[in-house]
C-alpha cells in the first residue's frame, strides 16, 4: 500500500531525532564554552580538531537554515508562476541561468581574493575542489550499478524495441532498456563512461500510463536527457556550489581556530579570526544561493526533455503521460518521492510550497507548469 505510516517506526525515528538534537545541542554548548571561556572547560587534547570541525557543522546548518528561509520568502514568490513562454524563452533562460551560476562562482572567488589575498584563495579553492570533485566523479562512474541494484533493474527486450523506435525518431543511438520491479510509476535516464547509457521504466509506470503513445513520450523525455547530456552537464554545474561551500567551511574552521589561538599560544587573535569567520559564513550562504541557481537550471533542463518527448511523439502524448502520473501520485504516492533516497531520478515532482522552498529545492518543475509549457508547443515545430 502506498503512503502507509508505520507507527512504531515513526516513534523510533522521533526518539532518535530528539536524541540527536540533544547531543548536538550539548556539543554546541560545550564547544562555545570552550571557545569563549577556556578556563572553565577542559581542553579537548588530540580531539580538538574533531570537535571544532563539528562546531563548524553546527554553524553551517544554522547558516543554511537562515539562508533557506529568507530565500524561500524572497525567491519563492518570484518563481511561483513563471513558465517558459516558448522554446526560445526556454533556451534563453537556460543560458542566463548557467551564466548566473558561473558568474556567482567568479564573484565569490573575487570577493575572497580581495579580502584575504590571492594565495590563500587559491590554496582553499584547490583543496575544496578536491573535496567536491572526487566524490562526484566516483558517484558518477558507479551510479548506474547502484541504480540497477536499488531499483531492481533488469534488461527488457520488449521495452528495448520501443526504445529503439523512439531513438530512431530522435536520430540517436538507443541506450539499453531496463525494467524496474518497483510498483510506483517512474522512469529515469542514467549513464557513466564505464557502465554505458540506460533508460529504466518501472512496472508501476507501465500500469499507470494509458496507452503506448504515452509510454513512448516518457521514453522520448528520457532520451532527451541523453541527447542533451544532462547527466554530465548537471554534474559539472553541481560541483561548483559544492566547491564554494567547502571554501566557506574551511574559512570558518580556520577563523574559529585562529580566534582561539595565535602562533600556538593561548593569546587571542580575535581580529583575524573574526574576519575569517565572517567571510566563511558569507561564502557558505552564497554557496546555497548558487545551489538554487543550479536547481533552477535542472528544472529548465526538464522542460527541455519534455519538449524532446513531445517532438518524437506529440505534445498531446507528453501531456497525457504527465496527467497520468499526476493522477497516480495525487492519490497514492506523495510520500514515495519524499522518502526516496533517489528522489532526483523521479520524473514527477510536487510543489506545495512552504515559504516557497518546495519548488526552490526541487530538481523538477511542478507538473502543472510542465503541462502549461507543453501547451505552448501545440501546432509549432519543436526544436529540442
């Protein structure tokens, strides 16, 4: 059954959550006392690095929450009713959003370099780049194997025939067609240089869609992701705010450490430490704003994939497929996406805004916007 809550599991999770909050709160109090009243709290000895790093985590969460709330109030209303007017407007939005991400990164590097010097900025950026890139590349290379394992994906020769047909219309080499045993309706495109390219369709989707044309439209949407190289594009853009975040995190740590010690002594070095903490906090907040722009780019790429699905079938077929998915998830499946560890793979997205955050944090546009965009393509040549 979809959306059924286990009361025992809920109580256990609530207890663990409260315990975690208590532990984090006690840790934060102890660390603050150690920092501001060193004579009253015993030193941490060899664990000083670890404790201070955890304090940076706590401060990072506070900065993130404040930035998210303020951004939701300000930006949520701005994007609430915005839908690309046509393909030209969509392309312009993708270009401007990508430029905003790159410009934001350049601005942060320039700000840090101006305040702290070029040498420190380059050193921090190099370390942050390694922290961001290595996990991303490893995940990218091996993600198809993980997706196949988590979703129970197996090769399906019958589905491959449909993929071959739609890929022929799109003029691209067909990826490998996989069928997932999941009961919820979903489809996703994934790939890596070592595993190849895949399109997966769940059993639930095959039962939910009303006809073969709707299935071909969904396949066309996923083929659009491959054709537009969305996996690679979004991985590259996703690394950028992560690099900025780690730069801010390192600055925050160095600032807290410098404020506590100077040249290895217990003499306060408040001015330099305060500057580093302030710059680190601002940089972490800016990384979240840049991440919003990356998510906006992801939503625009979904519109672009919808246009491709409409191109290789028809806008009516793509609209019908989205309406079929919308009907299912409104009845049964909201908690399915909310609780999934692989929610970014879902073709469907909800937007019931809480201070504007729901859509801001989503990789997919709400279905009503996708349908409204597809309606602008009716009777027009689609270039996607």
